[in-house]
């Protein structure tokens, strides 16, 4: 274990009583993940969670995150929570710290108890089960209660773990050198008391600690070992002074000899941390968390939409719509290149549909895509003719960034819709799929998408191969397909690009021509992060790896910087996110 994940909440304002993530390599300097927004949210019970705690099951490889079911932002007050609060704990589980189950509420509170506070857990080797413990007020006093579980679904009957002369809450336990060390908040003076026992449920004896005896106004203790495997790090929340967490260190817990770390020697990140838990993780887990929850989006500065992301050789290329024009009236396309899917550089304008470069078009440059065949790059794009009808054209080049030479006439014209009775309103939004040396173009807007095989010259379709798809539920535009493990995976955009609910649906088929078995949305908005209007996407496979990324656009933020009504749909920005498949071979919903 070479890094740390800190799960916590941050306050009592709107959405602050949810689960936030922070990462550290050294255990004392943390960075906020997910742009300082919550990673996990509960709408169960009290519709908020506090005091999250994370534990690893070494036998199954699962992670369990448990938390108090409480939202003080509701305004019912502490007395109400203490006497009548939820007796549930909220639980999530994961196998990789990235994709989490939906939260579930499990009742563990004893009869007559109020709120179940600050649940934590430790594995009991003697019982081959996890001891889950928490505080509740019963008969006028806060005591610590506990129950056993092997799966965080079924729990034994709760029992009293321990009590003191006065109220106690916020217990955490760690095992070291043959002893269980227990740190608990004594509510009498808001100090942390330290005890130890040779057995988990045994008789705990007080460990004298002058520093802890003097430290007032703290709660939420958590303890873990730093990377040197010698130094223990005890963090406590300075709730009374509203200063957030502080750090104490010790090299021998048996002595109770802690030192207060100077404030300039640690950093808990941009947001003030409230009661949470710290888990030691591997470097691989650390890097994975950065990949998914430290995404630097948008990936290209400026307003761009409808991105087509491809890999040619050892480089990645982005081909988007140039955005920021009322009624999507832009006229030119640009390309961007990257070595790492993060740092993209503009290569300049490649096609201008309002110039002599594209003889048949007058404007409205939309939704391009590109492919390579036998050393030539074929670039497909949408534009309007003088009669206002949208068509799909093609330009070709010997280099992925041009110069491109456009065909004199469109490859797919609006008349094709009427000729073949296609249930679509516009001839737009192409994507290219290749298999066994054949190339296909997918396209459409309105009620249904369609597919056709391209000729060897890549400048026309074989009309007898044209077919409309069945099964694209709520189809609007931008259908794509990829083949993985013998199955065809279809994705398509739904709703209107001006709607914050613009999203991407997903389905599968055993045939390239369908019908498509609809599954669920894989790309949707995240209002907590002000991510809205997520759609019109493309998917790229990392060369020689079983890894995929999805490029998409969203509303450019903050919305207030754009004229009223113009931010949603005319001013969009391009983003990239990892795309994964689950154990059943189906796409997972994308984390945004």
C-alpha cells in the first residue's frame, strides 16, 4: 500500500452531507477529487450522509463504504436527530473504488435508540466477520453498539459494545503489535480517549496520553500508518474551532506519546474535511482514481461540439464541430492532436464549407468523422446546400490533418430520405465503422438511424445495403457502433442538444444491421458538477490494449457567461472520459 483515499463529508450546506473523495501519496498532503464535488450521493432515508468510513475485504476484493444516514441541512436540529433520527446505516460497495453499487439502507439500531452515529468496521479474524460499531443514545446516554456481518447485507442482532460514565461517540479501532487500540470521543469534554485490549471484544485498558488529554474540541478520530510503516498518523476534526482536521503522529502506540504536526507540514486540500475515513490503497488504485476522478475537462479550450476521437498510429486526433454560433451556423472545421488523450494541440483549419473547397455547400458545418483506408484519410462532414437542406459530404487527404480535397457533390443528400422512406428529418451525423476490409457509414436524425456499406472508393454507398435500424430507443441522432467479443455495441444520442437532458443510450446486437436490444443510458448529466447536455459522442480503442475512451460534448460553463438562451446548445465544450465494460461484457455508465 503506497497511497491513501480519504472519504469524508464537508459541511452542512446543500450537497455537503454526501461522500467526497481526496487522495494522498504520503498520508499527510491530500488533493480533492471530482473537482471538489461529491462522488457518492444518497437519496435514501434522510437524503444525506455523514461520517463515511471505507474498508477493504481482503478475501473477496470488495470495498464497503458505510455512513451515517443524516442530513442536518434539513433543519430539524441535533435534538431531533439524537432522539428520533434514522437507525439505518447507508452502504455502498465496489470492486475497484470507481464503480459503486447503488446505496442501500440497513437498519442496525437498537430498540429505543435515536440516530446511528459514525459507523465504522474492523475485521475480526476469530469470527471471520466484520465487527460494525456505532454510537446511539439509549436511555439518556450515548453508548457504543455493534453487530457482525460477512457481507454488509445481513447483520447479527446488535449488542452493546461498551459504555463510559458519560456519553461516548466516534470510535475507531486499529490493530498493532498484538493489541487492538481504540480511540473514542468523550462527549464530557470533547477529547479523545485511547484504550487497548488483546481481544476485539475484550476488556480495554486506558493508555495514558498527555497530548490527547490536553486536546479539547475534537472528534472524528481516524488512525493509519504512514508509508514508512513506522509512523502512525492520528487525524482529528477540530469541530469546535471549525478548523477541519489536524494531524498527530506517534511511532509507538503503546506509549501514547503523540506529537502534534505543525500546520505547514500537512495539507487537506481545498475543501475543509469533516468526519471521514482513510484507507491505504495501492499505487494502481491511486492512479485509477486519478484517471476517473481527476479528469481535466474540457480537453480543448474554446467552444467545440460533436467530437470524433480516433487513433492513427501512436497519436490521437479530435475532429469536432466549431461551436459558439447561433443556430449552429459555423462554417469551418479544425483538428487537434495528442500523444496522451490529455494534451491536445490545434493543427489548424482543415475544411471550410463556405469556401470554394466544398463546391456544393454554403455553411452550417456540423458533426464530422474520419477514417483511414489504404493510406488515405476520408473525412465525412455535414453542411447545408443553398436550398437549406443538410447533406453529408466527404473530403480526402494523405495526412490526418490535411490538406483535404472535398468531393464536388455530397455523398448522402437529403433526397435519399424520401427515396427510401427513411424515418429521419435530416441527413446528418455520420460515423464510420470498418470490419473485415469493408467500411460502413451510420447516420440519421429524427426517429431512426440507418447504415449503409461504402463503396471501395469511399465516395458513395451501395444503396442495396441501406437499412434503417430497429431498436434505437428514443433515437435523436449520432449513432455509433463498435464490436467487442463478438457482440455489436450501439450508442446514440437522445433528446435535443439544447436540452440539459441530452444523453446517450446504449444497446447491443449480434448483427451489425440489428435489431438493437436497448439496455440503458451510458452518458447522462451530472447536475452536482454543473455538467449538463452530455451527448453526441464517439468512442476510441487504445491501440493494442483493451481500453476505451469516450469523447462527448456538454454545455460550456458557467452558463451565466453566455447570453440568455444561447448557452444551451450553441455554446458547447468537448470532453473525454474512460469507457469500461462490466463482467457481463456490457458498457458501464460513464463517470462524468
